[in-house]
C-alpha cells in the first residue's frame, strides 16, 4: 500500500521557536503551511533549553537592529501574535543587562551603533559600577582560566568598568513562546505534525518539491524551510545544498546550571542579566530566587562539537559545573557553592561566525533558517519575518543572492540588509562566541 501524501504551499522542518515563527509569518502571508517535527511537541528541541535572554549586545549593525526590533515584539507579545493563547502566554521579564568591559570586549563599536539607533544605556565607571552593584567583585581577572590553573587565584589586576542596558531581560518560558507562535500560526491555518521525522527532501530537478517522512508518506510543497535546529546541517546534507554554502553550521554541546542567587543578585532584588567575558560566562536571575549560569566559550575551555545530535547526553558534567560555580564565586564573593549540580546539557547550532543563516539555497524553493548559534531565541519573531521576505522575493523571481532583500524594521524604520545572514557571506567580524 502506498503511504498517504498531502500537499501544501510550504513545509517547515522543525517546530522550535524558529520554525514556529516562520510558520506564523508564511501562514500570515496566505500560504498553506505544514510544520513537521520529529519530537514529542512544539518547542521541545533546543528551544526548551534556552536561557531565553533578550539583549541587544551584538557586533554588527544588522544583528543589533534585528534584536532591537524583535525586543519590541516580545514586549507586546499579544500584539505580535494578534491573539492571546488560551493555554497561557510567555512573559518578558525586564532585568537590564550589565556588560562588564574587558580585553577584547570593550563595547566601543557597539555603543556607537546603540547611539545611532537610540538604544539607551548607562556608561558606568569603576566607582559607579561598585556603588550600583555592591554584591559584585568588580576586579579584572582577564584572561579567563581553568579553575585548576594556579593563576586562577591571582589578585585582580585592575578594576572593571561596565555598560548597563535597561531594556534587556528574558522570556520566562521559551517552550511556551514556541507554543504561542504555533497557536497563532494555527489561527492562520498552519498544521503541525508532531512525531513525524523528515527523512528526505524531495526535488524535481533543481527545484524543491516537498519532503518524505519516516513513515513513507510525503508532503508535496514548492517551499521547504529547514528550521531543524541542531539537526539542520544534516537536513542541508540530505537536501544536497551544502557545497554551495560558504558558511557551515554544526552542533556544539552547551551546559547551563541553576544555583541559589546570592543577596542582591536575585530577580526579586532587581538583579540584572550579567555578561562577564572577563571570567568567561553569563548569568541571569530567574523567578524563585535562583540564577541561571552559562558559558561564553573562553579560549581556555574546550569546545565539544557533536557530530550526531541524537548521541548528545542531556546530563551536565561535574567538571563544567565546578568550573562555572567557581568562576561565579570569583565574581560574587557571597555566592554559596551548591552541594550538587542542577542543570542541563543541550546543543547550539553554531556557524563559523556565530551569525545565523536566514537565506535561500541553490535548490530553488529550499530555504535555510538555521545556524542560530546559541543567540537567536530573541530574534525568532523577526527571523520569521526575514524568512517570509526572502521566500516571497525568491518565489516571485527575485535573485536574493545578487540583490539581497532589504527589510524595513517596523519599530525604527531602519533597513536590515538580509544579505548579512547569507549562506554565501564572508564570515562576519564578531566576538566569535555566543555573544554574536
Ligand atoms: C542552552 C542554550 C541556551 C540558549 N540561550 C539563549 C539565550 O539566552 N538567548 C537567545 O537569544 N538564544 C539562546 N539560545 C539559542 C536559542 O535558544 C536557539 O537559537 C533557538 O531556540 C533555536 O530554535 P530552533 O527552532 O532553530 O531549534 P530547535 O528548538 O532545536 O527546533 C528544531 C526542531 O527540529 C526538529 N527536527 C530536527 N530534525 C528533524 C527532522 N529530520 N524531521 C522533523 N523535525 C526535525 C527537532 O525535533 C526540533 O524540535 C540558547 C540555546 C541553548 C541550547
């Protein structure tokens, strides 16, 4: 018996926050959309592990603009969705973002762009930093070191200065954010097929024709979008589009821990999100009096690239936990080391320059929404709009490679050059870390 098949205007592979956002925008544009996910539900992939931080501290103009525009969407979530999800809405929680300046991360180029774009910030000298955040040790310990390096215990060489950005924060439930986007997409007719794995991208010559699923059924569609997160490089391979890409993407293991928040640092006491590249990590408060602590890939820490995303253990390691906790104790002297690890190990989908790929491909009708590099949760709502703009242009005959689509931000009116996210770009000059 031949397995059943269906047709649609577009298939989105992956129902994470990116795929759900793409589905919403394609459906809003009048396309019939089917979203396919091999997992047990919407937003259950790497999105579910996200620290969900909303910040604007990127290295390039297009990345800063994208995050600033998307930030307004999170703050008016019901307005962005055009509805209130009866199953609950995720919330933006404002904390502000404290960025400690250190070697290689002084923020000067970024601040120039923030000034131009009207993104507010306070420039804090060493005294102001110490006065405003008395619970922080504001010493400079650069470069980040392994905790068993004898130099780890060295005294601070000087005092840090910082930047405080007040409009930053986080989303309290990243999976719910994806579910909210899926709810809004369904209102525009999108269908979600869960526990359905794409095993082949169908083509008709040099044109995408849909996907085949593990049960043998097919979905025929002239548009296929790869939003498969850490599995997206595999999907690109089976679609046969990798040779045409100048930027590659692959999965990187990442551990994130929670620990009790010391006095001053909790959400309830106004603790901010802190980017601390001086010791090589970030932390943010979360409801319930705890901190979430993650790494920023300092040079001294090995990177754990993962060839088979399905083989990644979700369990964090004691070694990484000890490192993060010890570094945190260095920055917050009152931090009491917990007695055992609480955390997760998930995967980033990292590109060569830590900038995502939102683009067409050399298979006409096959689009890329991948390489989100541990920093695109915050951009998901606008990424959906980027992909729709590229799909619309490409499917009506525009050559996005030769003449990149220019996207006008609704908030600022500024133009974002979508060529910045091209698969064929020369790697952008960025921090070379999750900070982008
Ligand atoms: C630990 C961690 C912390 C992070 N912190 C932040 C942060 O603070 N701020 C920020 O902006 N970003 C952050 N990020 C990044 C952000 O969360 C991701 O960029 C984003 O969630 C990626 O969404 P996605 O939809 O592309 O991927 P996913 O959520 O992984 O979704 C991909 C989906 O594709 C499905 N899939 C895969 N293969 C197939 C197939 N063959 N067939 C069908 N379905 C398939 C999977 O089941 C999955 O559900 C973080 C990421 C991690 C892992």
